[in-house]
C-alpha cells in the first residue's frame, strides 16, 4: 500500500480535522520559511485561469492552433474522472498518440467538469520500442549520434518533454487517493502542467520532422523516470525531486541551448526552445507553491525540508544555475546554492549580532543614565 508521509504526519496527528473533511485550500501569496519569505510567481493566477491552449503547431510566426485528429473508439471514452483519464495517457506507448491523448484528457476534464476520481497508475509509463533507453553515460556525443547538432539537441529536448507528460500525469494519478488532503487545486495544476508538456513535445516532434528526423532516431536515457520512481511514496519528495530539481534544470539549460542553436544558425529551433524554457517557469512555480503548502500542513520549514529530502533520496543539485529564472519561479537561492545559503546565514548572524549589540548599548545607556541621576541626587548642595 502506498505510504504517503503527508497523511501520516498530518492526518494521523490531526484526527479531529480529518473528521471534519480536512482539505488543502491555500490562498496566501507569501509563505513563511526559516530563512525568510518565499514569493509565489506573479503569473501563477493568470496561468491557472488561462483558457485551453490549442496552439499545438509551430507556425511561421510562432505557436498557432492545430486541429486535433479525430480518433475512432478513443480509449478516453471509457474514463469518467481525471485520474482515470491520466491512467490511460500513462498506458499509451506511441509518443504522438500520448501527446494527443494528454491534451484531449485535460480538455475533456475541464469542459465536462468531471470529478477528480481515484485510479492506480501503471508501474511504469508505456514506452515505444524506440528510442533505445541506455544509461546517461552511453548517450552518444553529437558527432557520433548521426544527427546534426540542432536535431541532436531537439531530440534530447523531445525526450525530456515526453517524460514530463508522464511525470505530471503520474503525480495526478498516483496521489489521487489523497485529494481530500491535497485539494482539487493540486490536481488541476499538475494536469495543466501535463497539457503544457504535451504541447511542447508536439512542437519538438514537428520541428524534428521538418529537419528530416523523428523522435527515436538516437538512444535516450531513463534518468528522469528513475528520479520519479524514487518519490513514488511521498508527495513532498515528489515535489522536491521533480519540479524543484528536474524541471528547474530546464530553466538553467534553456538559455544555453538557445545560444548554441543561434550559433548553429537555426533560429527557428532556437525560438521553440526559448518559448519552452519560458513556459517552464510556471511548472517550477507550481512545484514551489505546492511544496510549501505541503510543508505547512506537515508543520515543517520548507527550506530545511527540501534539503533533507534531497539527501534522503540521494538527489544531486548541479549548476550552473539560472538565478534570474529561478528567482522568478520563486525558489529561494539558499535552498539550492550552498554559497547563497552561507551568505544568508552570515547575514542572519550579523543581524543577530547587531540586535545583541543594540540591546547591550541600550542597557549601558540606561545604566549610565541611572548613575547620573543617582549622582545628582547624592551630590551635596553648593
């Protein structure tokens, strides 16, 4: 049985709240943390309220609508809840079909106001026969891949986006039994993330085809899914490992990829990658929001909890970091940057010292004033 630490730490210790139908409905825009304030991304509310995004084609001037193909006997017709829709997407092996069904699933849930429901995800998402999955060390270098540099980078990005579809849906489905704890907003957000990711994959697949290649033309690694499996029993760990580490790496890598593509002379692909990197800010921001929310319900500090979870699940943080994008998404620097954390601690120590010295000065001033007053009272009259 799935062991959800949030349930153990919150619900078992709060039986009275559980009997009252305890759910998560957070509204604050700033969250308390041991090391200061965590500011939510300013565009989060706008992202949540945005209409369905049908811009699944990359046109001459950027994203544009693309008519969805009509599938006969769609497997989604058998589903009556968001969790069931997500399970079907996870069980679909063909990448293009997975991308299409992901968008259709999210659209169906929003348009028909279906319930969240409960479902069980497959142990692993269905995958096509190609690409061959190998260890990261076995991924060929660009010169040995048989693909030009732009197609090589685009293939790697397509693989990341395909995994991201499954990562988001697995979060929705796997934790669906705990909707009363997490609240509908949690599942709505991650379903919308899945919809964004499938649109990103569509752009990558389209551009690969334009270059004369397709997804599966070179090996790929399974590192992203292995990281996901680590956190299958703990919603706080899932949020820390996937949005706050794996997706945040996309914020770091995006500008570097764009620069390389421009240098290669492929401005069209560079614009696609830049747009994807820009939209990934929302996904990291969603992770920050719900990680802090879960930490509040667990009555623990987000900063120390994040660091403890990475140690527990053996997750490594790698730079260089895109501080501006991470700041925009709302990840405090001292969560992931040891140097920043040290500077924060040093500043806190200095502030504490200033407060201590200020208190000492006030005390000394008070003593001096009292002694002057006593001196004037005991001084003989002239």
